[in-house]
């Protein structure tokens, strides 16, 4: 039986709304998953994340593996108890982070960020069939992650939803390498499933990962190959292309190879327009650093499509602004009466309160958008809701 | 009429409890005043500070004068509106910060901190009868603060309670210099009062500052000289000695020169034992960076007199600890079920959530202590309450 109960379907797109059942409760879908990379949504308490309307967060296997280590978290009763969040948790596999080191720029490319240096997360020593050997960015120690390690770490973390260990190829890799890499990702998928079958925690869902770069045949084949395995859900990973048009095309190819019943997760995507389009393409869950990371750096999400739904509060023009980030927004920053001028001052002066208020605002915005999308699908008004959002309506 | 209404007196000490009336409401005394140095209690929203039980915060004239500037804050309607805190605000005069630059180590000495370099807040160019000329730590620009500047800035900030501009002498300055400096502080007091009389905002209370170093005669003379002026209250500043015994002696001398009716503020003191003793000595309000700064650096306040009421959660021994900071504490860290092990992990990894949870815990502890002291004075049980606190009772 699928972990996803589909309750509503949009007649005009592939969008669906429902409930994803996990060991720690239900996730209303489509859903955005805030990052709790290092066992915390940066700056927020778990109760605040729940109060914003989120049902699930994402913990980072790679970072938690290195510090404080999966064994320690296991001795605390798992990641839920360690971080004090008793709702669902998804853990990524660590593949993305490990291969970001190897290729140097894959993270930047996939995420559309400025390059931040090849050694930000450590240094790869070898990539072999067995897995990846690398140096820790924390203490320089030699470390290894392979399919079984990743599943074992995720078992110790006790997440509700584990992602299999995949090779995440960057955009600038050629078709042949991508094809061979995708094959390896499928072999690693089998090893992950074998380990999980034998030793995985009861009740932990496992998602396979579709790779295949920007090649239609590879993406469709990969999706079909993953969907042919007994995975509880399917995540779409890797490079999704050079621009949004290509990204939507790639996501469409991947989903075309997945059966209807299987829950689908889109990895690392969270721009407002991408969330809307992703839902229309049939994505059930999304995770992304964007709302929280932008917030910490002084960028707020606003209903302004012409500016990518963003306003940079560090800009000098906000210095004297008495306006809130967004009229009518109930978040602690806007509802609390804080002006753009004050928030700009806080952010420019690196005050924790500024990072926090903007994080709260951004997550509140995305939470309302996802709730709006769910309600629109249920009410048969998705086309109108999406059009209004794209025209700059408040979520 | 005194701004302080004394409602209860402790028969066994000089302690009193009451209400300090200000333009933005009442402050229950004795009270601790959390620092909102740069228009924010670091990491917290105003509503959270109020929810912890605090009636008043302290804004820093020196820092706000440099950035974002008093004119900008005035255009936002004053500091209350700028930072979204509609309860009482006290602003310091900037004297402490300015003279900390000049003497290099006065801040460290007075606060008992490790030296942090002479130029942390800028560089003094000249100290003259008119005031102090210095270079801004923000942009290197030449700046000037004197008695009138300080009062003017505090008028623009619109605080409920302004402190006069004083010369803050360090511990290692000789008696003669201290005597001459104290005289200058009194001349500056007159200039501050003259400016405030002519141009100060209606309803803004003005506190004079007692100096005189660690010399009994100078302290008593200074207290009498300040109390002879039409000040609304009196703050005790400057070096309070080499150890706690001397500090209590110096505070006692100062208070002996102040009339009963006048509210008394003790500047920059906030250790748990000092708060208890200060209340017994007749202090009405205290401000200190300690609870918030320690929290941001991973040190929590606990009922452990043998360890100065502190536990350093960054210590390795807390790595596996499942215990809360403090049993029965209702703060978000303890009441939220967070273990010392998790908090240690957050703090070691410089996660905002760690700084925030420890700030909340420490401020919650001090708020309960002050509420306990007020209730004990009102109930005639201060001696027993203070003895229990000194023996390690929960506040």
C-alpha cells in the first residue's frame, strides 16, 4: 500500500493533494520541507516550525554523520528525540554533499549559487564502486560513505523517510558519464534496499532517487528503473538543467516514468515559481535551503514575481522604510510591527534577531503558499490560484 | 515626587520593593534590565522579552549614536517604535563605552572580562572638558560625544530614563585622578541637567551617576553631590573594586550618600550573588550583559553557588548528557525538553538556536530570581529566600 493517500486531483494538471503517512504522523501534501541540516532549523525551535504549519523537516546525513555522529544521536534515541521534534523527519543520503566535494561545483551548479570553493565540505580521496572516501571538513579525518553506510546512518538517526545513496552528477558532465553514473546509482539503490530489507528500522520509508541529468531518455529510464524497485517513494535529484524551463522539462520526464501511486519528492528546489510549477507537475514534497538561507542573509520573500519573489532588505533604499516586509502577513516580523528599516538595520549589524525574523517570515510565506496550493487542489481552483500567485497575489 | 513608589521594606536589610513609574509604564522593582544594546535583546523578539517577565530594557547610546544614528531612530518615532518595544527603556549615556576606548581596559576591568584589545569600540582622539573626540569603530569617522550630545541623543531615542554623561575611571587610576575625574563628572552632570531642563523630552527621567572609584570618601561625597541635584534617580558607576567583597563595600558607601526616596541603579552588575546582595544593599535596578552574553557563548545559569551559578555547556562532559540544563525550569530550553547534550552540540556548532535557547534560559532564570526577591521582600521573607538562593535553591 502506498504511503501516500491521494485525496484530490487537479483536473487541469498532474497536481494532487493528499496525506503522506509516516511513523511519526501525517504530512499534508503537497508540502515544503524546511531544512534542519544540523538537527535544527537554523534559529528556530521545533515548536516554532510546527506552529508555522510544517509537518516535516529534513536532517542532513552527511553533516550529522561527521558531527555529532550517528552513534551519539542513536544513544539519544534518534534524531527526533535529539532535536526535540516528534513529527516526521526525512534524511537525505549524503550523496549530494559527498559528490559536491568531488566535483567541486555540483552544489553550486545544481542550486544556482555562486561557487564557494571546492573544499567547503571537505575533500574527496576516491570515488569507487563501493562508495566515497573523503576528508572531513571538521577535523581532516578520513571518512567513508557508501550505500550501506548511508542507510546505516539513517537507520541510527531513525528518520521516517530515508533517501538512498546516489551519485549526484553536475551539469557539465557529458552524456556517457551521466549514463554510467546513473547505472551506478541504480546498483547502489539495490544495495541500499538490500541493507534496509535486512537491517533497516521497521516503519522507515525508503525513497529511491532518479538521476539521468538533462537527457530525456536517461531520466525516463532512471525513473522507470527506480519505480520498478520496491521503493516507498521517489526523489528527483541531480542537475535539473541550465534554466527553469529546462528544469520543468526534466522534472516532467522523470515523473512520466513514475507510477501515479508513488509519492514524489523534488530535491533542493524551493523558489516560489518552482514550487507552483512543481506541484502542477505532480510533485508531492520539496526541500530547499532557500527560504531559511535567504532569510539569514537579509532577503525576504514577497509577492513580487518581477523580482523573483524576493526583496533584499540590505539595500540602502530600505534604510528609512517604515513599511513591513509585506502588508497583512501574520508572521512575527510583519505581524510584530517590525519595519523594513529596522529589519535592515538588524541584518546589516548581523543581529541574530534579524536572521530569525526573516527566517520566520520566509518560512511563513512558503507555508501559506503550500497550504494555498493544497486548498486549491482540494477545491478544484488550482489553475486560478496558481495564476494569481504568478501575477503577484499574496499566498 | 519620586518616580519610585516604595511598597515594601525588608526589616533585616536595606532592600525595598516597589514600582518605578515611567512614561511607558511601570517597572516592578527590584528589577533586572536586559541589554538591548543595539535595539534588540540579541536573538529575541520584544514580545519574548516581555513574556519572560521583564518590564524594561537598556539601549546603548554609544552604539545607536554611531549606527543607525539617533536622527534615523527619531524619524522612526524613537527607540520604542524602532525596535517594537512599548514598555520602558533606559538608555545609558555612552560614557562607559567612550572611556573604555580611552583607557583600553576599563570595560574589561569593571566587568571582570578578559581584555579584548584597546580598539574594540574605536579610538579616542582627545578627552577634554567639553567631551570626548574619537574614531568610530564602524567607519573610522571622527565623532564627538559630550554631556549635551549624550542628552540630545537620548532625547532623540526617546528613552524613559536617561543616564547623564560621566567619566568612567578604571581601577588602576590613582586617587588624585579619580578625585579630579569625579569632579568633572559632577560638572558634566550639571551640564546634562541644564540641557535636559531646556530641551529634554517631557516625561523622560534623568539619573545622575555616582563615581569615586574605590575610595570611601570620594564615593560618599559623589553620592551626596549627585543626590543634591534634581535628578530622578541615581546610578552607581565606575570601578567597584577588585573583588566582590570590595564591590559590596563600594556600593554600600554610594548608597549611604543617597536619600531613601531616590531610585538607585547599579550599572553593569548581574551575577546571581551580586543581584541578591545588591538588593539587600538597597539597589532597585540592575543591568548587565552577563545572562545574554554568557548564553550566546554556551554558559547556562544554574543554582550552583560553588560554580558561580554557571555551567559551561561546551565542556566535553556534557556531550552525552540527556539531562536538561535545570530540572523543573519552565524556559523553552528546559521546558522544551532539550538536553544538555543537544544544547552543547548546537553551541559547539555555532547554531543560532543554541545561542537563543541559552539566552532564553538565562534570562528566564534571572527573571524568576528577581520575581522571587520582590515577593520575598513583600512577604517579609527576604533573609530566608536569600539564604536559600545562596545555598543553591532554585529561584
